């Protein structure tokens, strides 16, 4: 079991489905009109729990997938690290600096290893501005902006 990614994923899903089941028990199962708000989540979490138990049984009995085999190798690790850093910075910055600046840094960190940094910088600002305009003008969705409106 030690290092078996299938078992660890199954345990995580089992805990998740258990929490969902516990939360669904707080909702009314049925009311005078028929099924209540707790009907669907209770059944879905129960089904998820049953399927997860079958998956756990299969993971224990059959081919072992090692956790170490799932981790990316080489440059992919660096790219994933930059993306996670960009997402964290985006979440921390978007409310204070606005979408364009926060989105630009995210897109820049995602593209800087594949393109020259000058092209990545210009493209990231351009894409962030285009996304801001598309959401606000075309879709009518307000994104966070700074004092300058971007």
C-alpha cells in the first residue's frame, strides 16, 4: 500500500464522499412535494462511496501505480511550479491591482519559458486586456479593476 497512488487516490475519494454524505444528512431528504434538497446529494455521495470502495479493492489487488511515477520529470516540474506560483500571485494580487496586472503576470509566467521574455511580456498584457474587454463588453461580466479602470 505504501506508495500506491491508486490506493491513496481511493482513500482521498473515500474521505471526500464521506464528508459529502455527512453534509447531505443535514439536508431534508423528502418533503410534501417529493424528494427534498438532501435526496440527490445523499444518493450521489453513497454511489461515489460504493464506487470508491470497488476502486480501492481493485487498486489493492492489481497493478501498483507508484506515486513517484506520476510526478513530472525535468522541465515539466519547473513549468508546473511557475504556473502554481502565477496562480498564487494572481489570487493575492487581483483584488488590489486589478485583473490586467494580475492576469498579465499569470500569463507571463505561463509563457516565458516557451517564448522570448519580450514577446511573452507584450503578449501577456495584450491577452489580459483582450480578456478584460471580452468579459466586460461582450459578456457583461465585471472583473476586478484598479483605480485606473484596468
